[in-house]
C-alpha cells in the first residue's frame, strides 16, 4: 500500500481540497500521460505552500523506491 502525506487527513486540508484541485487544473489543465503526475504534484506543492502555508510531501517523496510515471 502506498503511503501519502498524513496532512491530507486534516480538517484544514479537507476544507481546501476542492478549491486546490480547481487551482491546479486551471494552471496546468487536465492532461494525462507519462510524467503528468510529477507536474501535478509540483504545482500542488507550490500552491499549498504559497496560498495556504501548508508543507506537503508528494507520493514520490513518501514512497522512495517506487517509480511513478
């Protein structure tokens, strides 16, 4: 089972989740394919830090040794 950042379970994160997803899609679009997850996670991290002051770790950071496309 893959690990994820437990900050995602907090009420503060849950309260902004829908808004966050909209901001990410507005910035990069709804593309899919090789490497998209890394772009998505990078933008997500930046928005969380800049707009909400939240330090978030991506699935790639939480699961060293697992390859994500």
